[in-house]
C-alpha cells in the first residue's frame, strides 16, 4: 500500500493518463485498473487542524507491480 497526498496523486494520475491515453476506460472499472496498473485506489478525507485533507491509498496486489510503480512514478 502506498499513501499519497491529493497533490501527489494528481501529479501521478496525470502522468498515468498520458501513459495510457489509448485506454481511457482504465479509470472506470476497478478490475481493469487492477489488471492494467496492478493496483486500485481508495480515497479518504480527514479533518486536520480545521481543514479537510484528502489522502489517496493505492492498494497493490503484487509486489512486482508495486516495485515497478515506485520506479516509474515516485
């Protein structure tokens, strides 16, 4: 599992959209996201010091997929 701030996730998501421009449906179904990217996403909102912050969790199903993601996007 990787935890990202909203700003970090937006930057990575934009890069993934460029990399997978020929497959826009990748974001529509969790099963496709899991098969193509190796992870699914979860969003969590937290109240911290008087404001909401959004935290994005990336749940990986394979250690190799997580390693490749870290090498490519982080």
